C-alpha cells in the first residue's frame, strides 16, 4: 500500500450515518464527488473498512493497511455501523512542502495528543495534499507515534485539535462527538459592528443550490437542525470579535450561521459575498487585493477551547489554544484589545 495515501472518514463525520449504504455515506461526506464516481472507487477497491469481519458483502484485504489494522473491501450496499471509519485510498504523488515543520503540542499523555493547529494546514491528507497536514507533520515530529484524528478543523481555521494514540481512544472520542457530549468554543473576527450581546441561531443547514457544490446555507437542500450561541466579546471600527458556541456539528456551521446574521467571518472566501473569492482561489487567481477586500488573507476563525471526557479515565478535561498572531493583529489594528 506504499503507493497509496490513506484518508480516514469516520462515521461520526456524517450525523445519523448508522444504517446508511456506504456509497450514500461517502456521497454526503465527500464534496466534489458524484455518487457514480464513489461507486467506481468502491469497485476499484480504493475504499476499505477496517475492523470488520468477512461476510457476503465484505472481502478481506489480506494484509495490514497502514496504521488502520486489518480491513475488508466493502460493496456499495454495505451498511455503515456506528464507530466505523471508512478509509479511502488515493494515488500517492508529489505535493508542495508543508507550511511548517512543527506543530505546537498543548497536551500529551498515553491516550491523547492535543495540538494547536496552524491556519492553512489541513487536518488530514487529501487526494491532492499530503505533507501539509497535521497528521503528516506530526508523523515526522513524533516518530513512532500512531495518531488518529478525533475530529477535524477546516484548513483555514486555527486552534485546538485532538488526536488519539490508539484506535480505541479514537472510537471513544468519535462517539462523544456523535452524541454531542463535547463542548467547543470558537472565536471569530466578523465584518461589521455586532449590536447584540448574545443570540442563539437555530437555522437548519444544508447544501446551497448554487454553482459551488461545497457551499452550505441556512434552509439549504437536505438541511439538518443546527444550533449556535453567538456572544459579543468586543467591537472595533469595522470588525467585531465574537464567541461562538456550537451545539451541533454541521458542515461550516459557525461560518454559515454568522453569515446568516449579517456578520460573516472576516476573510471567509466562501461565505463573505457570493463565493466568487473561493472560486478565484480554486483557480489559483487569488491576489493580495482580493484578501484586502475580504478584510483578511484567511478566515479569522479560531477553535479556542474544547471540553470532553478523557478516553482513559472518563474525567472531563478542557484544552485551550491562544489566539493566533494574525487575529490579534487584526483586532489591534481595528481598535480592539482582547486579553484572550
């Protein structure tokens, strides 16, 4: 399997996925892939299910697959079970070097590694980018340590990211996320002067019926219930700093809800306006002038704190990451001083 990149897709990434056909689960999980393309991947044996016994719809791979242990080749009709992690195989190819060689470790023990993910670094590899990912950088930084993502952050979002040292701890973490037992706190610099102290946003989120497949919207197609508490922290001349406390975990939830309030995240290429900046970035036509028009070169969203039950002893623990330098500088330049 050395010629392939393994990309894990936990069942917890798609709420309510237990019982779904494999091809339907992946159609909801992957963006930019049609269901027909996903079915071709399954037929080509580029989709694996670790930890499953053999059966009429499951053919053993016959060897260990990376750090995932023994696995099977499933069929498109295979039903997803709670706790499953589907593994996708993409051809290995050269990709640009990572943005950084080391990632700040906030906490480390026998079960967990908690890091402060830098903005611009992917949580995990994709079919196009491998080395500029948290898991790849940590593999070099912590040699001999097999790490499993407990959850994910968007590429441009910075902050607390939790990884498990073994599959059992990863499963325990993912179960907490699926049951909404994990508390998360985000800080965002938004465009505009927020007039309210706090507001709960409860608009269901689904796929926007437009030209950008990945873009979500309140009231969008196939929407799922979503809840976010938004609290004002500080107000400057052109921007505000808000705290966002999501009660659910929908795709792009905080960014979509803040945009629906009329206060999109500064620098958000996808939700600040009609999404044309996102398309320009995809086409590699992004310029400093575009960044200036959005107020920042990246989306100013930071995962400040996460609270969960430790997979080892079950005790509630909190982990926090300081506000990054680029967000602090934007706040300062707009007349805000935040001691966070």
